[in-house]
């Protein structure tokens, strides 16, 4: 079935329920604005908290006031100041890659037209990137390999050479390696050696007499 009936109604207002005799009220005055260095005036404002009823008193009075700044109300110019960075916080994970944060705070805001603070207040970085589920083991450097690029017959030691060493990477929360894995240098000098004769062989058999 379709709806049938009024959608809007009206009736005479009962003045008692409308608080007809209620008077208008103001909110408290806000704080005076700051007097910057060199300023001559400061102001403050207030607003109407509740309007009066039809038979109540209306609000009367100033909504905004101003007065002269004097030496007692003028503020010295001061720039915003930030604290030092805190220590890095605890890593969010013990393994598998987490993050940790450090932060700083605004110690005092700018006043009197001073410079505002500019910069980062919180930063994050990765931590504990080792794989989970592995027994911790520190990284280990293997022994250096022999120098390469040297001519074994060249005893001058002036040729450029290089050598490398392997790395057994850390596991779990083990400490990583820090140091070179390839280095360059001169070929190591070859100690000179004198020629040496071998012993004589036995005499061969004589031919027919």
C-alpha cells in the first residue's frame, strides 16, 4: 500500500518550553594577542555563548577589544628551538628485518615574530636484517689467495698484482665482516737462486778394444 498522511506539521510554540525569558550570554574573553617587538596594539575577542529568548535581554557590549602595547606586554623576539636527537629506539624485530626510530621535539615555539622550526622530527631505519631461524654465527674471512698477475720468471717485483679472499657470511644475529676482500699490490719479490750442477753420471761403457 502507498503511504498516506502529512509529512510536515506545525503548532503554536509554548513560550515556557522555548525559554522565552532567557537572556543572551557571552563566552569569556579570549587571551590577548601577543605584542611582538615594535608592535603598538594588541586585541582580544569573545563570542556569544547562547542567544536570548524572544522576551529575554539581547547581548550588549563589545565583541572585540584592543589596547596599546607597552613595555610590560611586548615580547622579545625568540626563534623556535628543537631538542637533540634521542637514542635509537629498540628494533621492532629481532631478526628478518625490522625498523627502529629516533626523534626530537620542539622545546620552545617561536615568539615575537621569531623563526619557526624547520626539519624532521622523527626518522626510521632498518635493523636486524639477518634471516630468522638460524643459529647465530659471526662472519669469517678466509685466507688470502696467492697473488695473481705476476710472471713467475720476473724477479723484479715491479709488476702489479692482486689477490682476493673469500667470506663466510654471518648467520642470524651474527656480526658482519668489515674489511677488504680484494687488494692490489706489487708482486712479491722472488729470492735469487744460483745455478747448480747436478752430479756427474757414471762413465759409459767403453767400445771394443
